[in-house]
C-alpha cells in the first residue's frame, strides 16, 4: 500500500495538483493507496476537498480527526503537544494525532510506502515514533528549491532517520541532496498532468497567456514590458490569476499597464479554468525568476501550444526543447524575449510545428503512464495488500453520556462568570477535569437530583473530560474547548461520532438563497461594526505576521528574486493557483506578497478535465503551509485606486522601525494599510449592511471524522467540475455538513468511511403537488406581516424553482443576455410619464420574443422596458417606451438603501414548518422572504405615485406574480391588473398554478388561445390575444416542401441541459443513422459547443445556426422537454417527443392527448401524424 501525505488537499498550487494527480495515476496503475492530510484547524474539513478531482476509488483522511487507540485519546485531540513554525507557516499536532501516526506505523509493513510531500510530515512521523522501529519504506517528495532555506534543511536533518529516499520533480534539484543522501537514493520523477479536453474558441489576432499568481517571482512585469515592444497591436496578453486588490505587486502590475498605455491589450480576467486559459491561447509565456517545476509547461505541451520561457531554475529545460517546441531565453533578457515572441507571432506555421513537438515531448516523458512507470522503478510493482484506514481507526461506537444529555450555560456572580455544565444522566462521572493545554483544572462537581453539575471559571480554552471509574486512564470527552462564554459539544471528539451528529442534530435540508441587505438594528449592528474593526487590524497584522519570521533573511544579502518559500521550498503552482492568487506566506519580498484574500478558495472553480484549473507554474507555494495562517481569517476587499492614501501608513512607520522591519517591508505593509483605508467606507457598509450571498443548495450530514474528498455524479463527471455538481464540506465542527448544488439524478460522495449515493427526494411533479397542498392546508397565502403584507406570494414562484434546484432536479439558470447594461442617458423619466390608458411592463427581449407584447402596441399604451446587454435600444424620444432605469437608480439612493435596511425581519417559521411537513425534508428559507418583502415595498412605494400620475385603466405585467409590488401599486391607483402570457401554462407551472388565490396577482389573463387559458387557476377571466408571430403562422399555413436537413431536432432547455445531452449521447450511439441537430436556448448559445465537446458529441451533432423555429421546420422530428418550442413544433405538424427530465410533467396533459409522445429511449423516435388538436394551440 502507498500512503501519500499532504499538508492539505484543497490548495490551489501545483503542489496540490501534483498530489492529486499522482494519487489518481498510481491508483489507476493498480497501486492500493490512501491520502492523509496533516494541516488545518479544527476537524480539517475546510481544507479536505481537493481542487482537482480525486478519483472516488482513492480514500482520503484528515489526521486531525482520526481516533487513535479506539478513541481513548479523543479528549486530548484539541491542544497540541508538538508545535512549531516553518518561516511564516505554523504546524501543530495533538497527542491523538501523533498516536494515530504510531498506529499507522504498526499497521504498515516493509511492503508499504509512505510518501512525504513536505518535510513537516516527516518530522511529525519521526516525533510520533520517538525511537520506535519504523516499519514502512518512506520517500520524501521535493517540489521546490531548498537552497538558502536553513529551516527546511533543519527539518530534513531532524527527520532524516525516517526518510529512505528523496524524489525531486526536476533533474536540477537532485544535486541539492547529494551531501545528505546517497546518489542512488535521490531520483527525479516529474509531475503528472491529467489530460484535459479543451475546446478551442474562434479568435482574431494572437493571444499570449501567462497563468501565474501575482507576485514578484512570477515577474509579470517583464511580460508587460515585452508586449509594449511588440508592434503588432493585434497581439494581446492575458494574465490569469485571482485578483487581490491589497496585493502590492498586483497594484504595481496595473500601474505598469497604465503607464505603458496597454490597458486595451492586456486583460486580467481573474480566475480561469484550464478551458478558460488555453481555449484561445496561441503562445504560453513564462517569465518567472524561479520555479520548482511549472505546471503550465506541461499544460501548454499537452494542448500543443508553443512556450516562450525564461531559463529559470527549475523545469524549462526538462519540458521545453529550445528551438523545437518553444524558446528558452536568459532570465531578465527582455530583448531576447521580444525577439522570440515576435518570431512566433509572425509565423502561424512555426507555432503549429512547435505545438506538435511539444505534445510529442509530453507523451514521451510526462504522460501518466510514463510517470507511473518511473514510480514503479522506485517503489516496485503494485502490491496486493490494501489497508482500510477507517477500520484501523474504528472505535466501539459507544459513549456513556449521550450528547443530548449535556447542556451548558454561563452564570454570573458579580464580575465572576462561571461555566455550568449539566449532565442529565445516571452515569457517574469520575475524575472530571478541565484541560486548557497548559494546566489541568479540577472543577466543582456535584449531583443534583439525577444530574451531574460541573462548574469552572470562564476564561480558558478548557476541554472537559471524565472517566467512568475512579482513577481510570480511559478518559471520555464531555465538552469544549471553551471559547469565551461558549462551550460546544463537538461530535468529532466523541467515540460514537456518526452522520447527522451535531448540536442540534444535522438533518437533510434544502436551503433557499441567502444574501442581500441586512436588517440594521441595535441587536445586530454593533457586533458587525466590531467584526469590521477586527478585520481592519487583521489586514495589516496579517502582513506583519508574514514578514516577521523572515526578518533575518530579509536583512541578509540574498540574491534578487530568490524568496523564502514555505515548508517545502519553492513549490510549483498551477493555473488554479494563479487564479486564486495564493502565495507563500513566508516569502519575504514585499513585492511578492499577496493580498489578505490570497489563497482563498474561489466559489466557481472546481477542476476537472477541461474545467480543471490551469496549472500556474509557481513552485514557491507548493507546500502551501501558509494556508492555515495567512488565509484562514484574512478579509478580502474591493479594489481601490493604486494611488489612494490613508492615515494608517504613518502610524505603522514607527511600529515597523520598532520591530526591525526593513524599509521595503514597511512599504508593503503601508500600501496594504492605505489601500484598506481607501476602501474602508464601502467595506464598512458591506460589513454592517450586507449578508454574503449563497445560492440555493442542499445540505446533508457529514461524518465528523471523515470529510468528503471526492465523488462523481450520474453524468459521469467528477464533483466540482465546471458546469457540474458543486460539493463542499460545510457547516461547523459543532454541526458538520456537506453542501451540494447542481443538477443530478444521483450523486456518489466519497469520504473515508463510505461511498454514499445521494438522490433527489422526490420528482418535480411530486414536489409541486405537495407544495400546493401545503398552501391549501396551512393557508400560507393568508399569513401577513404586522403591516398587513401577504408574504407568501411575494416569492412563492421563485421558491418553487429554488427548491427544484436545491434538490438536484434542476441546475442553475445561465443569464441569456450576459452582462446587463442598465445605463440610460436620455430624458425620459417614469415619474414624468404622460397619461396612458394602458401600461405594459415588458421584459428583456431574447431573439424573436417581441411577439409576446406586440398586440398591445398603440398610441395610448405606455411600455416600461427592462435593460438588456445593449441597454435600452427600444427607448427614444418619440415613442411611448420608457426605461426601467429611473427605478433602479432610485433604489440606489441612500434614503432608499436606508429604508431597505430597515425592512423588518420576517418570521419564516410557519412557512418552513408547513413545507418541511409536506415535502418530508427540512426547508430553510433563509433571507428569501425578507428580500422579497423589501422588493415588494420598494416597487409599491415607487410606482404608486407613477400610476397616480399616468392614471392607467389597466396595467399589464408578464408575469404579475414576479412583480407583486408593481401590481399592488397599480391596484392602489384603481387600475385593473392583468397578466400577459409569456410562456407555457400548465398544472405544474409555478407562475400559473397555485394552492390558493394570490392577493396581489392579476385578475385578467391575456392568453394566446383557450388552449392555454384553461391551464391556469388564478384569474377571474381571460381574453384571447393570438400571438403576432408571422413566421410561425406562415409555417403552419404553408408547410415547407423542401427536403429535411435533419432527422431529429433536439430543443435545448436551461436547467436540464446535462440530462438532455445524456439522452443525445444515447441517441447518437444507438441510432447512428439519424442526422441530429441541437437548437440551443439563447442562454446557452455561447456554451453549447463546449458542452457538446465535454459530452463527446462535437463530431456527431450539429449546432443550429438559425433560430429554433426555423430549425424545427427543417427537421423530421423534434425532441425536448418543457420548452414552449415543443408546442410550436407540434403546431407545425412536426412529430414531437418529450424526454422525461424533471419538469416534463408540464407536458403530461398533451402526452395523454396524443399531441406529444414520450421518448424513454432513442428507439421511441419514429415519425407519427400529429393530431388535429395542434390547430388549437395558437388559435
């Protein structure tokens, strides 16, 4: 067996990618193995989810939570007995953790291999053994440059007796270990890059990409200087890397771009996946001063891209053949850099030839098969022995005191505060003690009735434990560690830890979206202000913490650009690392320091295949021991002008001189202070008035000992891959959970104890029926606020969609229009609009969607339109079309913002209880109802005087249920509120079918035909207004006689695209004779090519260039789901099939009538005569 040790799995650097890819490749090569992470606070779960997908066949564990010796040391698994610091990176291990390493040593044999990926792990192993015989073989993996780093060598020397061999990732690193190891015991095995498919994007000009974190050693400044000397203005440079506005080097990069006038030619998009970075790249540029082995060298080679790189140590000469697959130029020689870039820019054939050779080199030297073979030469062939660490670290699963029997409060006597723990159990507690890591306190213990009461002073981080017999050495955890006045009961410290444990217990829960304006009150605002003040101090002291441990090195004569790395020297980085901006916390160069948010995980980057983070070649963050210290509590801040100033820097000068900081370091600290001060106003508002957003999601119980480290969904994609299911270890130590967001039929999650299969709790149809039943049975529409506002209907339709998303039935909706430009500079104002008989609220137009409101255009109708990607093109000074802009600007006024903050909290409990009972799963509505209430009040306040001025007889809103405040304002002014049909209606449509009648909804419905009006239950009357869509009418009345170009038109639909593509995969595999085209939804037009490629369909499925209606007329059959285009297809007489995806229930009435047919398999697709009822669809 192979045990790979890692500091933490979740980091974004090349080190982290190397660990994951090595584990995956060895596993696929037949080696039984496991991964063990060593660092991270608490239960280690926050750092346990790898950024790159770990094969579900590879178990991974967190040393922090393994219960050694059957759990007998769990009470001692809080305070460290071994602690230290490598430069700015701390490490700490408890007695339980060291005992777990000893237990591992006892279980392993000489046939097994332990791979240490940093010397800190070797040190922990050596200290744990404390002279005991070591049983397994060991290998120290070196990812960076150890020269000039005495603390790294000290670790290696101290742990030397537990290190058999050294493995470097670049040939040039071997000689550094010659004085300490025999030559035969130092080998080079390169990193592994898992092949990823990238879909190339059309582009003009030549694009140079540099994927790297923003720090001095990455030297983006030379890349910018080189670009300024390339005369071809079509050449662009993209610097991929997460944007940290407090990073002084990032500020310097932007200053240089502006000073050279290159803002139009240099882009800094921030985080990017491998697809993002390489899909439009022509040349990969590496201007680093040093690396361990840059992953971009491998990524570029795999993607057949030429590389121009400085001849830094280490890696370029291992991966690039100068003049054959790229160019290697002397470090710092910008003239040579310009010449080589010029040569490649001018010759596309040369770029192609270099790219081909680069790929040949990759296949020969760096393919997974080649690298695994090199491992085999070092550790031997795959052994047959495997070890289940969850079984090794099992307990008897019993605790004498149930967690529910423990309660806590703080009592006061004058100024003295006392923890009072009450244990309602018949179990006798002996030898109760409170251990704060420095001393052991004997608390006051007494029996009161059938309970034990334990009391001790507030003030220390004490852990309460007891034994079941007097003088017993087998101690049981009870509660703690104390933190001020709190004393939690942590499931991970109990021997009976299991899924669902927590205080209160963790239940499977669907959560509505979070975020928005906070309620400002005396109850919440003071604590928010205090927290903000602490963040301001942290932003500066974080920088000081980085610099202080390195002061001796800073004062010494050190080569320029050679920075002090974390615990394993200069590790390699990945494109993901560049994207997150993570850097070594111990790098002393002021220029090299990242902002306080460096290293923080990005919410939208799960790596996998083409979506894997492109590897930024930064060796200096490989070990990333800095993560627990530098990034754990560091705040992020909005960007500020580089030249902004503040008063903080002056005060810091004296402090910096007092502690001995050099001038350069003091400049770095000062810039952080000034930048933070310059953004303080906006950050203050955010701290006290804004709740951080979180999308709707599902949370399930997490095992307290075993965080989730991998998984796969029903579509075969690893969790956290781009566009796939996003999974994170969430919750707290007190209530451990797993957060899930995305579309899936099932999801398999891997943790150290099990492989769990998660499925949606019900079908969409079942959910909707139960939802409506809860409305009826609990009278949800009749519940009001103290001011008489009917809450439920304000966000009811949106909530149906959110719950479907949270349950995995649907994926998130992509924006159809991209970035909205809500900018209007004309003179039209809603508050000065003229009188009109009718007011129509239109929405963002998509393609040919104008037909929905076309029948209402006349001289006495005023249209209010929303902005699109191009602003308000329909608004001019001569028509009756008015922009929404005044309303959106009005909401930004400080008075309205304050009014928004004062919107009272909403008691969501009655609604949550009703839905929880009806749906059979816990529902948490979060901020949803309050946000909807604030929206309603703003709409009603603004539009009431507008309608009083315009005096309309009727206000039409499509759909009225999304704009309840506007409807209420219209009703206040005496206008009739009506609804315009904008999409299909059905018994399962959230906007058209309700359990009760809404109070703010429309009373009249303008339907396309009686066919649609009969499928609603909320209107008093309906009026038929046929669609004004000439192209549809003409196609129905005069069908085309041209030969059909395709056999099957697949009508795409947002939210269920992955399921639709799964059906298409089956279709092209089982019916290869059929010609298939996909008609993308407008929201998917830009991504459909990438999605088809990811599904392996790019060669077998056409993408429609024309609109969906035209594509249907050129196809023999159509297939899709709950899209209005299906009814258009049927109206055209085209045989139309329905795929049974969540939401297909909206088509069931027409499936039963024979208008549609179900396509359960591709073989169901056969032409049929569409019944005459098709003529009723659009009248």
